[in-house]
């Protein structure tokens, strides 16, 4: 059986990345991650899903949604995480592409962003995504597909312009 430290070591980074995808803000993602692990510590014996990872993502998403209802504003994603190794031209191109993708993703509904992050970033199966987001399996597949299609369209617009 996992103890809390093992649980944190295994999943903290993934929960943080998921929270960052949802919130777009590093500090808010850190808060969400911390609160997620506090809640899992308190409710460790009452896990109601097939995987611990999915349970953690569900908690993180619920915390995010609660904060959104309370704050009722969007925070733009901070672009201060550049790759330290590329040359200046590559860095500019990478930043512009990242900003374009971030802007596209942030304009999407939260449930679409969450579905995409769970599938692409965390490689969860569609059935688990549907369970976390409380939507049908078909809806989960459609949401991920639509985000991918939107990102491809954004990429095509860049090449045309």
C-alpha cells in the first residue's frame, strides 16, 4: 500500500501539469496541486474510481472549477517557461507558436481543455476521461477531436499567413 509520500512522489508532477493546463497560471496550479493532495490525504480510504490517478485529476478539476466560480475571471497563461537551449530565432518561433496554441486552448470551454489535457498530456483512455468529466464516452472523444482539429486549423492559419 502506498503511503502519502510515495503517492505525492508518483503523481504530484502530473497533477501540477494538469492544473496548469486548466488554470493557465503557475501559482494557481501549485495551489490546486497542494489542495488536491491535502484532500486525498483526508479521504484516502474512500476513493471512488478505478485508478488513483483519475481520482487525483477529478479532485484537481473540482478545485479548479470551484475557484473559477468564486473568482469568475480567466488568467492568461504565463509564457515565462522558455527552452534554455534553442538559438534566438528558434526561441522566437517557439514562443509565437506556443502563444498561438495557448490562446487557442484558453479560448476553449473548460471541459474541452480538460478532456484534451487528460488525453494528450496524461494519456488517459477515453473511458476514464468520460468518467472524470462526467460526460459520455462519445462526448469525450468528440471534445478531444475538436480541440485537435482547432489546433491544426490554428497551425494551418500560421503557414498561410
